[in-house]
């Protein structure tokens, strides 16, 4: 019986050995709320489609810790975001500022949408000018005719 208890204890120790330490929470809930508010505005550089508040990557843990440390030292929210931007570039921000280097990020989707609509309009306009006999018959129509002739 003692062997079973020893084995059970060994298994329990083995399972808990791989457990990860919980992320440290600030003693001050106001400070933690500020850290989360900033972390939601910053992109995880590893995941790239998540904020550092949502990411479980090691770098995101480090960035959250860095934000906490700066806030404890008395930095304002804007100073923390500026520090991260200076260090990692505008890419770290989910809403990059409007300036010449980020104009493509802001205007690109609109330009692509307008271009796509223009191409669609051009194709539909050309197709409307074609006579019906200029269109190639569908492969299903050919198979249906062949099946009808076989009967």
C-alpha cells in the first residue's frame, strides 16, 4: 500500500512540475487596470493578430511586465505607449498614427475596394455588350445534351 501512495505522490509532483507560474498581478488594482488599458492598445510582436493583453507568448509577458514597471516608476500612459513605439516602431500599435509612413495602412483598404469595384464594373460592362452566342456553353449543358441524345 505504501508503494501506491509513493507512486501517487510521485505522479502528483510530476504533474505540478510543469505548471507555469501565474502572471504577477499588481498590488494596486488601479495600476493593473491602467496596464491592461495600455496592453489592449499594443500588438503582440509574436502573434501579430492579438494584443499583448490577450497573448500568451513569452514576449507578451515581458512587455506586460515592462508596462507595469514603467507605471510603477510614474510614467504616464502616453509615455509608456511612446516608449514602446520608439522601441518597436508603429507596428506595435493597433491604431497607428496618421503620418506619411503609415498612410498606406490607412488608405490601402479603401484604394483596393475602389479598384476592385472598378474592375467589376468594367467586366460587367464588357459582358453586357457581348451577344449570347459569344459566350462559351457550360460543361453541364453539353453533358445534358449528350445524355438526352443517348436516350
